[in-house]
């Protein structure tokens, strides 16, 4: 009971220790049914943390001490989840079919419901949307029939994931919100955090230009990491990389992509590594490097068994070649996310010299700031902030320090100088790039700023 409570509140390491101790104690006393259940709990905690190998080892032990059809079905259900995480989809499906037969033999309706849910999740992962909807709908009906609100929330989360994976983002938001409300009422912190992370990722497509999307993504990452939800944290980190990439903060995107790639690699999730590599390829200026990374992504997708990998790579190659991918509002979420990187109205490109002395507008107008020291330094400060935190306001105090470093100026005079510098930048042609905010200024969040050595 204590381990289950800790799982709900996110204390994952302590929950693992308690579940392991319970399993050992039950085995020492020959309480095999209890030992099997404790091993299943321990494996579930490993799976939540993205530790598929550890989960598989624990489940083999659990199956060896299971004594009834119901106990074996429960172990196999969890084995299938572990197999799915490792990309062994055919073996996972066969394991679940056996588990369903055992659950029905045992006459355990609640266990049958959980196995149906597992089959639905497997179909989602396999890209078989129609079958997934059938199994998940059956699981939800069973959960409602027996009054299991916790399972209802879990199945609703799976239905939201199905909508996410097929690009039905409005449905994802509606179903995910319903699941989140149930999780909140039940005090299930992990479920609530996981659902919020998915909804934050959806905003990468639905609210591509909104700077609050980055805030929601960062909060989701922090929450997932605090709960030990390593897969969710890595996935949301990838989404944050896409968001930064889409609004033109290329250096920030590169850094976040690398962090996401490392996180997916540590978990052993090839699909996530491949997805991140494919996105990172689009930040590389050299065609040969892009091609090498996309070939690597294609290989990883093939080994993962994820059905949409080929579509992701094809879309990335279209973007790399300067071709606008064909819109598909019902396509996989990951592909729709990639398409936000090429929407012309989302990120007009401005080019600046490394020292900020020359800026070129999206319509190729050349703006010379070489002899305008203070305005140039103010613009450089705004560009620096835009690359690391697009949409964030840079305070007047920060810009004054950047424009007139080390000078002692009365506050009213400093403010007047800053206003003059901003007016100068606007007059020279940077009006579309600059935004006045409460307490300071920022560059428009959707602008792409590229540094060139050719100026």
C-alpha cells in the first residue's frame, strides 16, 4: 500500500525500494501469490521510469512464482508493456492474447479490462488506429461498468494518446482534459503530470507562435522529471526543441535536441533518438551532414518498429531540400510538429553579421549599423535573449547596460537614450522585428535570426 501511495505522489525511488523489499519478504515466507504481485508492482515502477530491461528481469521472476491463471495473466500483461517499450510488438501482442485468455479463464472482469487496455495501447503504438479504438473503447466501457475511476482515467489517457498519434489534436485536448480532471480528483500525480506534458506538446502545433508554449513545456519537463517519468520528460524536451526551432531560436533548439537525444538514448528508446536526430539534422548547414543524420534516423526508426518513422524522415528531407511538405491535418503528431518548422508566416528570417554591424531583412534590405554603436549593442542583446528564450521580455535596465556598458547615467537620461536607440532601429527598417512590452522590449517570437559570416 505504501509503495502504491508513493507511486501516486511521485516518490519513485522510495517506491522502488519498498516494492523490492515486499517481494523479497514474501518469497522468504513462501507467500508466492503476494510475491508475484509485489514483483509486478516493482516492474511497473521500473517501466514508469523508462527502465524496460530491469522491468523485464523482474517480470520473469514474477512469472516463475505465479500460481493461478489470474496471477499469470497479470504478469503477462506487464511483460507485454515491457516488450512494447523495447519495440518487440509481435511478441507483446502474443503475450497479451495469452493473458486475455487466462483472465477470462479466471473470470476476473477487472483483470480482463486491464488486458483489453494493454491491447489497445499496443495497437496505438503499432499505428493500427481503428483496432486501438475498438480495444480502448471496450476497456473504457468495462472500467465504467465496474466503477473503476482510476482505470477510466488511464484509458482516457490512452485515447488521448491515440488522438495525438493520429493528429486529431482537438480530440486529444478534450480527452486529455477529461483524464486530467479524473487524475486530479483521484490525487494521481503521475497521471496528471503525464497528461499535462502531452497537452503541452500538442501546443507546439496548436499554439506554435505563442511564447507561453515554451513556459508550459518547461513546467511539464520539470514535473515529469520530479515524478521519475523519464520517457515523458524526454518526449516533452523534444517538443520544446521543436518549438524553439520553429520560432527561429536555433542555438537553443540545438541544445535542447541534444539533451532530448541523450535522454532517449539513456532509456534505450530508439524511436525517440531517431525523431530527435531527424529534427537536429534540419539545423545543420551542410547538406552532407544533414544526409548522414537523416540516414542514421532512418536506420533507428527501422529498428524501433515505429510505423511513422518513414514519414518523419521523408518530411525532414522535404524540408531540408526547401520543399514545403504537403499539409495533412490528420497525420501523425510528430509529422505535423515538423511542418511547423516551414510555415513561412511563423518564422520570417533576418540575417545578421556576427558583430551585429549589418542586418538583412526577410525582403533582402540591408541595414547598416556599423557606426551606430549603442543601437547595435541594444539589438545584439535582444537577439541574444531571443535565441535562448524567444518571447521573453528584455528589461529596459538590461538593454541600457548592454547599450552603454559601464557608464553612470541618471535613470531618466538612460531611459531617454534607450527610447532613442529603439526609434533609430525602427526607423532604419527593424520596425517589423521589434515589440514594445511592459517594462522592456523583445523581438517578435516567430522571427528567425541567422548569423552569417558573409556580411
